[in-house]
């Protein structure tokens, strides 16, 4: 079947091209359906019910999907006449934006101490700045000291306030359409630009983080994919010195990456932050296969200058099909290992890339055959590919074997020290550079307006008892005070906030009985929506406390914080573990981070076991399989060690790098050992075989590594920190993998001289 396909491609390249273009074109048409996902589901774990609890909580207490505009007065406080007028104009213009139904600001919120209201007055009317009933002489004191608004809606110096723009839908599981959200945010930013003359404005909120993350990812996909292509083109031009050997590999790589994009789009597979670099990876995977084909084609052409184009093409594809097939299998094994993770987006990424690698392999062979047959036969050079670096690697392997082993042992020791320091603590704000609006806005909201990311604690089967039991109300007051005293927590809002407002309206006495019922039942609906319904539900019999976390807290340890709160509620407040649960964006993200360590260990262990078994099948030798696997532990450990020593935490993107590094390294090992095996079978001289292998397959290995490494380094220009780290560590993985496979691997083969199988992988 393989020969039939090759014969068809070689003998009828025009027909092959026509069929190829039809298939490619049909797939490319699906790219218009491509979409990115940064929703709560992208933070979910397999088998974890926290996401379901999160949605249930949103249904009960209302959605937390709100945009936040921080407004800092340039001169006077926000309560100055000029600022009030300016703020009102901004709010009204925001309300004119399609898709925005309400804006909550200091102008609209219910005021309970301006003037101080009795319980009867509080229950009978609504006092706001906007309706003119509030007395301005009291407002400053209320915003400074209110348990509801201080360090929440207004900063303590009265220079900064927030405008909240709710984005809730009837069903919290159905978020505002991503494109609609994008348009709303763009319109908000255009409106904000008209008001920057009187105030400093920043946009924040979880929906904005999601929108901007998607925007950065899209930008990276487009801009940096083009930059990667340009960088790789320059490197190929430097190595091959011919337009043909630049254009063909680049064109094949682009076709492969776009084809997989079309497949993803056709099946409705959404790309997340974790899988955002799939396009660049597919460019790399396809280019790697194609470079091996190009180098082998040029080598055969140099040795057989009179061969026809069809003979050269067929011989190249026939000889490279086995080693390339094996490298594809081992690469797929590396990506399949990601499916052992507990993180759903990581699992999806592993499956996505497994399919993509297979597609890249098939398209590379088909495209290479078509292009080489349609293009005129290139002029043959006597020595087309010679590179001094490869000679140096061979000499180092031959003459300095002990130094290689010592160096690599020391590297491993340092790497293990670094791995022991590896953490998973990260924050949303650190995903963005400090000069970006998103960073500056989140930083300001964090420091002046009570924190950014909400941690929610929901207590079950207690709401109805709360109204009847004064001691229970006292307990919740103490819980509120405890949370409020934690340095990493900014603003705490709960049913106790409502009770403190009632207490102030009752001459400083906590209301009971009739007065409590009066305050609870007769408060105007507008006020209830603000301070009562988000925190207690008689229908579900639940109470919710919302604590906003300061993401900028130095040394913030999410898991430790949640565990400390959990233990305090059980030990000192006598709640049972089943009485409450943690939810909210902070909890979802923490669950994800805590799974990363386990996922990293599982994926690395899985990939080595799978690849060792595959090597036993490929080379039919346990010693060769072990020799091939051991050096390729180094790139992944080196990356993790550097991360630990540099205090760079594992995150949702860097967790995939170790498995990818192993896959890349194993690819090199398969190609090297395959060629080395065939060279040894010629004369039985392991040392000479090493020199010959370096001068043949070593060239394509080095070309691929150098080209791809330069391409990935382009990502350091991104505004999205995970993409920067991904680019740096992928370049490190490529270079370290080719170095160990051109030094340590051949040295181990020379030292142990494993018996080579008579079945040649390359003729």
C-alpha cells in the first residue's frame, strides 16, 4: 500500500496536488470557526465537582461576572462637585453602551448614614447621591467607615472609587458571548478614553482578565507564528543557501499547522491558555520531519548525482519512513502522557497534539513528494551539508568522554536541587507585564479597592437558623472578623456586613426579634439586592461569605490560606467539614495549581515508561532502549531545575514543557540510533560510526534544533508571561536535547557497545 501511494505521488504529482488542494482547501474553510476559551471550565479538573458547586452558588446568590473600572481623581477627592459631575457623565455614557444594563457607582448605592437612618427610616426609603436624598456633609464619613463601602467601593483616602458593570445572565453557566464581551470591553475603553483628563482610569475584573488573556493569545498566535516562520526561514537560508530548501519546509509546516487548525475548528475543539501554542508546536513538528527529509534528499543526491528526481524522491521517502514513523510514535507517546493529568485542558492539549503530530507526519511526506516532483531537480553540490559544530561535537564525544559524564552529573545534581525548590504558586496579575493596562489596573484595585479575585465560603443548612439564633449571628460576626484580619485578604462581605449596618441604625445595638425582622423584610428591594441577597438564601438555606484576595501579597500561598481558614472554622468555630465548602475563582484556580505537581510527576513517569516499551519494540534491545532513554531525562530535569532555582512556578502552560522536551529529545535519539545502528553494521567500528552519524543525521538534528530554538525565542516579546516562559524553555529544551543526543548518547553507545540488530532502519 505504501509503495502504491509513493508511486502515485511520484508518477502523477499534478493529480496528487489537485487532490491535496481539495482536501486542504475544505479544511481551511473551517478555520473561520476557530475559537479560544478562557472560561471557568478552562480551570477545571477531571472528576472535580468544584466547578458544579461554583455554578450552583452563582445560581443561588447571583453571578460575580462584573467588570470593574477604577477611577482615581487627579486632584480633589471623588466627592468634589466637579468629580461627581464627571463621574455621573461617565456612568451615563457607559449605560448607553449596548450590552450594559446597569452600572453600580457611589452615585447609585444605598447610603445608610447620610444622614444616619433609624431602622424605621432604613426600611422605608432609599437614600443615594443620585436621587438627591443623601446629605453630602455625611457622605465622606460613611464612605470612609462603612462596613459595606470602605476599602471596597471607595479607597480610604477618598481618591479612588470603582464602577461595577455586572455582566450576569439568567443562567450563570452561560456567560456573555465571547465576541459580545470583546465588543463591550472595546466600547468601554473607548468611553474611558474620553474621561482621562480628570481622572486616572483602569479596567479590571475577572471577565476583563479572560478577555485580555484571549486577546494576548490571539495576538501571539498570529504575530508570533509569523515571527517564528520568519526566524525559521532565516535559519534555513543560513543552513541550506537555497530558496527551494527554505520555501518547501516552511510551506509544508504552514500547511500542516493550518490543516490541524481547520480540524480543531471543524470539531468545535476550543483552544485554551494551555493549548494556545499548538500552532507554533505544529510548525515545529512538521518542520522537524521536513528538515530530516531535506537533509537526506541532499545526501542521496550528492552520492548519486545522476539519479532522476523521481528516484531521489522515492529513495528519500522509502529510507526515512521507518525512522520518522518511530519518532512520530514516540512523540505521540509524549503527548499522550499528558492525558494522565487531572487537568482537563492539559488532557485536551495532549489529545490535540497527538492528532496534530500524526497529521504533520502524513502531510510532510505527501507534500514533500509533490513539491520535489513538481519542482525542477536541484543542482547537486558535492558536499551539500557540512557544519563545523557537528565535527566539534564528535571530537568532544571522542576525546572528552569523562568530562561529558562529570559535567552532566553535576548538571543533574544542580537540576535536582532546583526541582526540590519548585512551587506552583502563581497569580493572575503576574501573567502580564508591568507596563500593561491589565497589570496596572489589577494592581490598583488590589491595593486600593479591597482585592481582585474572590474566595467564597458557602455554609449549608444554616440560613434559617441564622435569623432565629443570636449566638449563631455572633459566631458569624467572629468569622467575618477573623477573615478580615488575614493580611492577604482585602475586603470581606457577608451577611454580617448587613448586620453591622442594622446595628448602626439601631443606636449601636444588635437588633433582635421584631427589629431584625423589620430590617430584613422591609428593606427596599434595591438595597436588598446590594447587601442581603448576595450573602444569604432562605430558599437554599445557605450563607455565603465573599473574601477578596490581594493577588499582590508577597509570599501568598493559596493552598495554605485555604487550609488555614478551613482548620480555623473547624477547630475554633466548631463547624463540621461537611457544613461548608470553598468555591469562587480563587478556589478553582487553587485546585488547578495543586494538581500540577501530581500531574507533572504522572506525565513524566508515564512518558518514560511508554517510550521505554516503544524502544524495546523498535530496537529489540533492552540495553539500547535504556541508553536512549537515560540521556533524555536531562532536558526535562534541566528545565524544571532552572524553574525551581529561578523561583519560576509551574503554571498551566509550563506544566506541558517537560513532556514536550522528552518527546523532542526522544525524536533525536531515534534518528541518531537508527543511523548509528546502520553505520555500525557496515564495519563494526563504534567510534567511526559515531563520526559518520554526526556528519549525516547529526546535521539534520542540529539544523532542526537551532532553527526551532530561534523561532521559539521570538515569544519573549509577548506581553503574556506564560508565553514568554514557554518560548524560553522550549528553546532550552530543543538545544539541550540535541546536545545530550550528540554527546552523552553516542558516548554511552561507544562505552557499552550494545549489540546492533541486523534489521536496518535506514538502508
